[in-house]
């Protein structure tokens, strides 16, 4: 498969599509994680990011690096999601209503 991708110069296209899909998968994960756990689950994505970087050093696969840095970006998005919930753009978890009070 990689020979086909390399011979037709499709590497950039494959990386771009894969990046789009990985980010697309992380978007609902951010919404659900913030809803159920708040911002306290950020460290899980830090672990995923670090493991992704370590894995990408040992495996010749660019997509592991994309996954790693998407995990790091998700940390920021979880904290920004809390702000979006405060603005009323997304539903608030009624069990954690005190966390949203300023």
C-alpha cells in the first residue's frame, strides 16, 4: 500500500485526509469529556500525546505524530469548551453546575 502511495505522490493527500479525520474524531470527544468530567480529564490527553510522540519515534508512521499533537490540542479545546458551555453554546451538565459559576 505504501508503495502505491509513494509511487503516485499521494503522501500529502493521505496525511491531510487522516489529519482531518483525526481532528473530526476528537471534536465530539472534547464535547463529551467536558460534559461528563469537566476539565479535570486533560491529563488523559497529555498521556495520549506523550505516548503518541514516543510511538512515532519508534514506528515510521507520520500519523502517530498527528495523533499526538491532536491530543495536545485537545487539552486546550477542553478548557475552551468550558467557556463555550458558560456562554450557552453547548449544554451544561446539571450535576456539575457549580463548576460553571463565576
